[in-house]
C-alpha cells in the first residue's frame, strides 16, 4: 500500500487541474507562490514516509494553525471555558465572513475554524506577553512535528499584519462583546505570527499522524495531547476543516483535514497515517485545488474515508 511510484503518478494527474486555481494574494507575500507546485508526504505509524513532489518547500500554516491553537487552549483552560467563547457549529459562510456574528445568541463566533472563532481562540493562549504566548505555541508545534527547528516567516507575518483589516474588524467586534479583552494590535501580532509558522509537508504529515494516533507521539508513546482534545480537533476538521466546502469534502474524501490559504492541507486518517500537502493553486473557497484532487485519488484508491 502507498507505493511511491503511484503517489508520483497521482501528483502528476492532480497537477493537471492546477490551471483552474489561483494563488492567494490578499496576503501579498503568499502571492509569490508557484501555482504549479504540488507536494505530498504520508507518515505512517511505523515511521515510514512516502513522498512525492518537492517536500523541502516550506509552507506557512495559515488556517491549519487554528486546529493546533485550539488544542493548546483546550489544554490551557479546559473544554468548558473555551466553548464559552466560541461555538461548535459549522457555518455555510466563507472563513473570513462577518455575517453571522450578530445573529448568534449569546454572541460568540460559531466555531474555532472561521477567522472570528480562531481569533477568540488565539486570544486564549496563556502567557504574560505576546512573545511568551507565541513561544508556547511554537514549542507545542515543534513537539507535534518532532522538529525543534520550526519557526515562523517574518515576511509572511508582516505582510498579513499590514493588510489584515477585516480580521481587525472581527477583533473589535469580539472586544465590544467581551469575548476578547486584550489590545487588538497585540492579538493581531500573535495571530499573524501564528498563521506564518512554516514547515515542510513532512512536518505537516507528522502532526497529522499525532492526531491520527489520538494525541500520542507514535515513536516515543508520549501523550502530547489528551485523547479528548485530539478527538475534538479531528471532529472540527470533519465539520469545518475545509471551510464552507467541508460537507462536500466529507462526502467525496471523508478524511479529517484542515486547509490553509497558503495551499497547505493537514490530514489525519485515524490509526493509519498523517498526510501533509502543499499545493498553492486554490479553488474559490480557498482550499488547495490540486491538494483536494490528490486526496480524492488517495481516498478512493486506499478506502481512506472514515465513513
Ligand atoms: N491568516 C489567514 C487569515 O486570517 C488564514 C486564513 C486561511 O488560511 N483561510 O486570513
């Protein structure tokens, strides 16, 4: 199962759809990506890695970071406290939508995967300063990926910080409603650096594997996060991980996954493997077009759907 030659063929096949997609440019630094890139790594519990494409290219996490920040804050504060500030329901709206915020009673973002909910989650990362909170998050990411060299891209963080007007407006709304109570610029600094944490597809796949193994490091057996936390995160991956395309993704592919506008996808096949993908050509919902095609081939060939 998972033959390298076959994976290379799938990558070539999926790349043919790339021309239908576009690289994200609302964060100017992301606009530099090559829409023809497509790489994948599959990490197995026995340590085997199968990859195709240039897996040394680094990808910024963007929205993939939301799932990791969520795990950290549930560990920091417990499930009950976290879900006082953010809901558990999917929305049919784009990830940056502001539309439903006023409709929900009591006022709180519908889930932690839309930007409003993710900002509320990032706000909850414990620590005295932005620097300390970022450091805690990065240490957690390093542990999940088993890679102590992971850091963030100063260029991408800065580029988003300078242009994130809509996210700032979401923060002000959250502050007005006492969901956050910190300085908006501080939160934006932390959030944009969180989104700019960068790694290779192999690192992504390894994090996917930890989720697949219910929060345990498959090689040391260490519990990196409690089973309950891993379960909550994987459930959000299924219900809201691919933004407002999560329903179709669940039907066609059926694997817990989280995407980012950089073109990254982290997928987690329970007990079987973690998958990391980088394909910056995006569809109109902001998901990697070629990445989804690739996952579709894999899911069909190896019956990976959890349903
Ligand atoms: N940093 C991005 C933003 O907030 C993340 C969004 C995404 O990947 N969908 O706009």
